[in-house]
C-alpha cells in the first residue's frame, strides 16, 4: 500500500549533541535523509495555501482538487 505524506516545513531542524550540530531534513525533499542537503530552498517560492507534488527530478506541480 502506498501513502501520501505531506510536509509543511520549509527549513531543516537543528539537532545539537554536545558541541556538534546536525541539520535534519524537515521538508521531506532531501536526498540525504535524515540530513538536510539544502533542497528545501525549492520551497521558498511555494504559495501559501497551495499543495505541491515534487517529482524525483526536483520539479514540482501544483495539486488541484
């Protein structure tokens, strides 16, 4: 069974252990999960209130009802 998972975050989440900080992907687009690879920058031009689908090649389309 497949499922649709939605993400609303557009920035990574910092996690600090001792003196070391790692950035954890929160947008769902990183190809290096669980770590951030900067792909969240594609989210900056998303319009509020709209839903987008990102393809494996990084292109996105708006999801309409």
